[in-house]
C-alpha cells in the first residue's frame, strides 16, 4: 500500500525513560508522527503483544503501527483486536514473503536494505511484497550498536535513486537533516533518540513535521459534490485550495443541479466509482491533506470511511455538510448518524451551528451552547471541532476551535455585510485543509484561513453572480495583489451604498416628525428644537467640512469642501436665523441651546473620523448630510408625503424650499461624485471603512430626526443614539 512515511518514529524503551513508550508515542503522534515502529529487542513475545495492544489504543488510528521483527506478535496482537498495520523486517528476520502472506495485501511491510545485493534481492521479489526500504545508517548512532558503515546523505541519495521502492532514511537522523534528506529523495525519516529522548515529544514531532513540509506545495484532495454554479462544492474547494497555496484535486461524491437560488436535483454516482476515483489519485499522487464535503448518502460515507482507513491521509478536514446555504438538504437524515463515525477519522470537523446540534445531539441556541457542544463532540470523537458562527444573529461572526483535550481558541470577527455567502463553509474547510497540510499549527491555520475568507467575502458582491445568494470572491486578494483592476466604478459604489441605507431611509420616512413636517401639523416647539439643534450641528459640521478641505488631494475638491463649509455656516445659519428671528423670540436659543444626545453623538462621530486624518473616510462620513437631505427635501417638496408644501399657508413652506434648492442638489451630486470616486480608487479595506463611516452618519441622521418630538413630549427618543 502507499503510505505517508514522512515522520517515522522507532521506539526505544530505555530512551523513553519514566514517561514510558506508550505515552511518548501518544504525544509524538499528536505532534504529527505518521508511522510508529515498536522496536524492543529484549521484550518477550507476550510482552510485545501487550505493548502492541496498548500502542494501538493510544494511536487510535491516527498513525500507522508496525512492529520490528516480531511477525508472530503482530499476528497475535491483531487476533486480540489491536490495529497493527504491518512489520519492519531486517535482512536476517522472518521472510517478507511469509509476512505478506500472514498480514494480507493491505499491510505495511518494510525491509532494511543498504547494499547493492539487498537491492538486487528486492528486485527479485514478486511485486507488492515489500512497501518500503529502511535505509541507513545515515550517521553513526548509539541506538544501533552493530550498525554498518554510515551512508551519509550522499550515500543515501545514491541508494534511493537506484531503489525501486520508497526509502526511509534511518540512523542518527536529527531535526536539521529533515529537508536535506527529503530533498535527497527520502520518502520519510526514521527517528529514534531525537523523539524518544525529547523533553516534549509532541513539540519535537511537530517540528519534524513542519520541517518535512516546509517549502513544498501541499497536494490537497477534495471529496465533495459538484456545484455547477461554481460557488460551493468542489468548484469552491479547488479555488480555495489554490488561493491558499495548495495543489487541488477533487473526487466527486455527487453532482448537484444548483445555482445561487437553490438545489434542483442531485445525482449520486455508484459508491464503487467514488472509490475508483480516490484510488486513482492515491495510487499516483502524494496526498498531504483531504477535505470532505457533501457525502450524499450512507453508501458514500462508508466508501469514504473505508478509503480513509486504507490510506490514512495525514490531514482530514471534515465539513459535515447537511443543508445548503439555500436551505436544501444535501444529506438524508438517516445518514447523519453515520457522519459521527467519520468524525473519529478527522483531524478537524467544521460544523455550523445547526450541524453541531445534530452531531452533538443537543440544542444549540447561542454561542455559549455552541462552545459547550463543541467541547463534548471533540472529547467524544478525538477530532478538533471548528464551530462556525456564521448563522448567529447579530453583528458578529465568530468561530472557535476546540481540541479533544478541551483547549479552545476563539476567533472574533464582525459580520461582513453581504448576502453573498454561498459556499463559505466549503471554502473555509478547504482553505484550512490546505494550511494544515502545509504544516501550519491549527490555530494559526484557522486564523489565516479566516483572514482569506473575510477578504473574499468583502469582495463578494463585486462578482455579480446570479440572483440569489452569490458566491464569495475566492481570488479577490490574488487579483488585487496581482494588479488585476477589480475596483468598482464610482456609480457602482453609489448604487451599493444607497441600497445599504434603504432601511434607514424607510425609518426616516416613517417618523411622525417627518410626516407632521410634511403636512404642516408639526408641533412648533418640536420644530424650533430641531432648528436649534440643527444650528448647533451645522456650526460643527462646517468645521468638519473645512477639515475635509484641508485634507483634499486636489484643488477642485479643496474648493468644493471649503465652499460647502462656507455654505453650511453662512447659508444655513442665515436661514435658521430667519426662522429663529427676534420677532419669534427664540433667536437667542440658536446658540444657547444645549446639544441634545443625538446631536452630540452625530458630531462625536464626525469629529472622530476627522481626527483620524483619512480624507476618504471623512468625506464618506459627511456625505449623508448632503444626500439624505436632498432626497428627503425633493420628496417633501414634491408632496410625496401628502400635505401641501407649496401652499404658501404651509407653516414651514420656506424651510422646505431650501432643501429642494437646485444649487443644493448640484452640490450633493458633486459630493457624491467626489466621495464615490475616492471609494472607487481605494483598496477594499479602506473602501469598507468609508462605507461604515457613511452608514454610521446615516444612522445618526435618523436619530437626529427622531429626537425633537420625543424631547418636547418628554419621552425617550424611539431611536437610541
Ligand atoms: N457575513 C459574514 N461575515 C463574516 N464572516 C462570515 C459571514 N458569514 C459567514 N461567515 C464565516 O464563514 C464561515 C462559514 O460559516 P457558516 O456558519 O456560514 O458555515 P456554513 O453554514 O457551513 O456555510 P455554507 O452555507 O457555505 O455551508 C465561518 O468562518 C463564518 O464565521
Ligand atoms: C455540492 C455542494 N456542496 C456543499 C454545499 C454547501 O454550501 C452546496 N451548496 N453544494
Ligand atoms: Mg456548510
């Protein structure tokens, strides 16, 4: 069989010391050892059998277990239920032919070899008798006192080049030899003292594994369904693997007929054909990581489980897909139980909240439940659980990684405002598999995969794919860094931002203040309160506009914002002065009024953005005061709210006129142009900060309009600031 022989531990009871062989092996396997060879020349056969049983339990299928020399002990331990994958035999040990006969075609059988005669003998054996050669020693070593003349790295390379079988380098191998031997053609490095005598075998094994994987493109296989619309399934997986630095491969479990709106049909090819795909890949290509997605039915799950058991890929990320983003089932309920069986074979499982509830068999209603359920599931299956908070209500989308020992890392993150989340789960699990296959530590791998996912989510709406829940932009970061111009046109930014304010604008339209302003029934005190606050606001707004002028990159923009500042302080206050005139007896109130909470909150927001010194963000923050007023003024003036604003008897007629002023409309068009041009030029991160500043100001506009009536009626404003 083909196996991952990369980091191969040979035990030495004396070197393991008080920690013992079993605990040393457990730690080393947790760190990334792929093959464990029990080697104890002095142990009796019954002792060896007992050791194999204990080791098989400790390894629990996460690495291959072979025994040195003792074929009979291997057979007996298997009889007692231990999982013993094979034997390693020396030239003087029991015949490899007999081992193959007793252990079967799937066993891992190794043979020590280091001379031309040994190679000739191997060539004479029937094909499939021996799987690999143990070749050494590389350097003089105390762990094999009777060792032959050391080969050195060059001797090893020459031998491996002539060998028809994979060669594992053994004898005096240390951490610093890892890449050298790998590049000399080793299929793996066998380590004795560097691991058995290590103070922390887990960390040392992880270091070997990292060094082994360093500077080498990981080969990642997706076992998943097809989504012809390209956003989820293997199509998403291949893009995610490529974007995260891996070579992607895909074996299809199912074909779906789906698009961004839903799944129309599913076709599941026979399970043996899936097995044929998997074997075709594994027989030829080193597999560094596997991602498992849609499994379609019980037969497929069983086929994947059997293949995993036969091949033992080093990294398995299982995304327990049950329901598509669209709500369509991708796994029948009776197969859900079977998924739990697969979990024990996974490195990491990545359920969303609903899947976690099913797998853990308990209700998951909030994030605390999710963390508790993830802990139970990880402890029960031995797989780490990455629980995803994409479906949590609210503004946060956190994930958390919980390992089988109960260790937990949380990854906080704000929700990215987009409807394009088709295939996020597929993409995240593939990115994670790729990074783990490259040897990244689990928490670091999750962090990097999430950073990539978030970058791809932020750019998602720019793809304009489909009419439903669109895909993420898998290659957004690559395109941006590679100089592909993917920036939006200013008009596209304007359209998107305007759409984002739709709920706020609807709320403004529904305010009793606006309704009463339109039909002239607005309480006069409320109107005066509003004007006084507006006057306070405009005085500071003018300073903020002046700051925009100071930061402006072009003289045209400098002139525009300076002129707007002048307009704010002069024109608007002049208007207000005519309303709050001495005859009305309230003019002193203009500057004398205290700022209401809504006013202070809005100004604090504007000043903090101005203080940040980013021109683009600042002009985005000042835009709603132009845009929302122009829109509202135009519609008030047109009588869209009922009432008769052009009626000279309307008490607020002249106020309403100002905002429908064509000069103000032109200024607003200019402001939109300057701001969206700056947004279109900005990189994705700054563009998002601009959008947030724009939306925050829009929300303050709503609160500002809601405040007056509440204030004069002595109640709390319905829109908190
Ligand atoms: N709007 C969003 N903003 C930021 N992150 C998000 C958003 N939506 C989902 N995510 C992230 O995307 C990843 C997938 O999470 P989710 O809970 O949506 O999984 P899923 O339901 O399995 O996805 P899928 O629908 O593709 O199967 C997680 O890292 C989650 O935090
Ligand atoms: C093929 C496939 N796999 C997974 C998902 C989950 O989003 C999907 N929609 N389609
Ligand atoms: Mg999912």
